[in-house]
């Protein structure tokens, strides 16, 4: 079972400043560990660049 149970990590972009949250890297400034999916981030998460709310992010396709 190599990778069958691994969740797909999708990047998210801040609609206000363009910052990209990369799940593989996490967000050191907000103490989010690498390999954390955007859905797992607390609702009070803020963009590390412009401080926009989590709701201001959209998935990168």
C-alpha cells in the first residue's frame, strides 16, 4: 500500500495578495507544520503576508 492512504495536498492562493500556501512546506510564520492540508489549518489562520482570513483563500488548480 504505497501512497494509497496519502491525502492529496492542494495549494491555496490568497485572493488579496497572491500568497500561495504550499502544504508540503507548511507556514512557519503561523506555526503550521509541513504536510498539513489547508483544510486542517485552524479557522483563525491568517495570511502571513496581508493578514487576510482563511476564507480569503482559493484552491490553486
